[in-house]
């Protein structure tokens, strides 16, 4: 989903508010971070980035401000895909590193730095070996976050690494931690290749809270992958799409185009080609290069 952008008047108002907060002294400067977070959570990342730069300057020892600056800078770097992305990416790494330096056992900050190191190109500081070492450390601090950081890295390795990734997931599935978030992460992981194991996780999540869109997503996706109860699968996926969480901590919408693709698959299983076509088109509108949706849409066109 495209992020809404602030107009010139709104940007000016935010800038004036930030300046006023800084001028009001230390107590008011503390309000910059909540203002920046609220702005990021509405998807207005350019404005949030400006506010966060001011927040870390006003409170350089506040780890949370550095963490949010890192998240927002990484999001902007990924979205812009131009020369400015290099500077934003490096800024993100520095801010993640500073947050961890200030609070070395904060699991959220450790995971953020680890994911950056694991996913960023080497030219902007990506380093999978360092990410792996950090993941081993995180495993002892927060088993949920450490497990999923390490599994993401190990799955890209050799057969021995992949076997360890499976072992970590099996151990976590036997004794999940992190409450509902841990179960959601487990279900989403299984949805990407082991839907028979995602299904009971999704059923449990929906039974515990039918209003949670992430639980509905896990269950609907598992049913589609297993080609079971397509009507129920479509109902769960449609409900999740109609009731999205606001945004993640880095300002992005939760729902990727693959959810529309899954919904389209459910409609195909129900023999509703027009609905399937509309869902695939929406997936492609969100991500024009999404190959599975393009192939499905081409197949539907040939069936006409």
C-alpha cells in the first residue's frame, strides 16, 4: 500500500512544532520521539525521519530514539532506491549500533541490528557473519527473536545450516515463547513451505482471538496451501485484508501482495475466476513484478 505523504502546509506545521518543542527545553524535547513515532505509524516516513534526527540530537543518550531513526532510515533507503539510499542505509546501521551500544541487552534493538546486518548489501555494512554471531547472542537473551533471526540466516546456508534451522524451529514449536507474537511468527514461518504445521497454529490463534488479523492470515494461508475449505480460507483472508493492523514499527503496512495472491488462489479453488482475477490484479498493482500473480493472471486470461 502506498504511504500517504504530507503536503507542504502540514510539513511546515510539523517543523514549527518540532522547533517549538526544542526551544521549550529538555522536558518538551522528550515529546519529539512520541511525535515522530506517531508520524511514522501513519506511514509519513519522510516527516518522521526529520523529527527523529531532531530527537536524537536533543536526546543523544536515548536508545529508543536511535532505534526508531534506524527503522525509518532503513525503510526510506529501501523505498527510494537511488543514490540517497546509500546514506540512509549507513545512517540506519549507525543508529541501530548506537541503540545497541546504549542498551546492549535490549532484544528488540539486537534483532533490529541483526536483521540489518543480515539483509543489507556489504557496501552499506551488511555482514551475515556478524549477524549470525549477534543471533547466537540474542538466542540467550530472547529465544523467540534469536530463533527467527538465526533461522532466517541459516536457511540461506549449506545443508548443515538448514538442518540446524529446522532443529531450532522444532525446538521453538515444542516450547514457544513470546506469547501470541511467538505463535504468529511460528505460523507465518510454517506458512512458507510447511502449511500442514501452520494449520494448527492458525486454528489456535483464531480460537484465542478471532479479531486478530494475523491469526486469520495464518489460518487462511494454510487452508489455501493445503487446498482445504476454500470458502473459509477466503473468508479469513478477506477479513484480514479488511482489518489490517496499522503499521509495523518501521512504518510499513503488514500486508504484502502475496496475501492478495493467496486470496486469488482461494477464489480459483472455489471456481470464481472473476474474483480470482481481481485479486491477482490487486497483487500486481501493489508489486508489478510479483511473478506468481502474473503467471496466475496469464493463465486466467488463456482460460477465457
